[in-house]
C-alpha cells in the first residue's frame, strides 16, 4: 500500500471525487445519501470511529449505496502528529476496527484522512501499514465554518477542475448549509458534464 498522499484523481476523464467528513450523523448523512442517489453520484465518507459505532445502520447504508468508507480517526485530534507513535497507531487502528464492525462482513475501508490534514510522514506510514491510502483533498469547501450556501459553492468552484477531490462534511455540527450547497453543486456538476469517481488506491 502506497503511503503517498492522494489529493487528486487521474482517471483521464472529466470527473471529480466527493468526500464527506466527520459522520455518520443521523440527521445529515441520510440527506447526503439521498442527494447522491438522485444524481447517480458516488462519494467517499470519512467516518469518525465512535460515530460509526453509534450509528452502524448509517455506515451500512453508505456501503449498500456503493459508496466508499474512509477512516477519519477516533478523536479527531487535529494535532495528531505531535502525539506519541502509539497514540497515532491507536487512533487509526481503533477507528478502522470500529468502522469495519459497523459496516459489517465484507465491507472495505479504502483510505485514511487525518483530521485537519495533519499528514506527517509517520501518519502516512501508519495508515499504509494498515492497508489505508492517505487521502487528502484539492478543493476545500470550508463548509464547517457555515459561511452560507453561496459561499460554500463558491469555495468549491474556486479550484474546481477535472480530478478535484472535494472536501465537505456530513457530521460534526449543523450541516444544513452543506446539504443545501451539495444540492446546488450536483446540479451544476451534472450540467457541466462532470462524472463522479473515487480516489485511486
């Protein structure tokens, strides 16, 4: 497994990769899944281990929809790389186990996304040793700041290009703006001829 940080997709087409962090959340994740299904779009969900453990039916719904799962740690510590090695191993391995248990037999975790993008080499190496490709992004929606729907869409469009990995959130707070922005974004991407892909592994 490569420890190289994946921050764009290279499939030769006009495609983007949608990613959602900090879920699953019983209020927002189903709304995201519904929008994705309406647009025949696929996405990667970067889950917090205890959230997956708390709402396993949501993790199973993600897998059933044909979307991918990503490990997003246990405690969402954005200064993870400053912690001892054992701490980092447990953050990745324990979340991997919790998400896998929630997803059920046969489900696969594909990636690891460090909270806050704290991807020091040691973190990437641990992820790769656990069979997880380090997953970054190229387009940050900043939706977690709740800047307004129009600003979220504008933030994405600022760097949008074929191969973009788009960062949004389906958990961690009130994501009503994120859901509304996603609806607009999917309409726009469809109109512009984009398709939806997954980051390479």
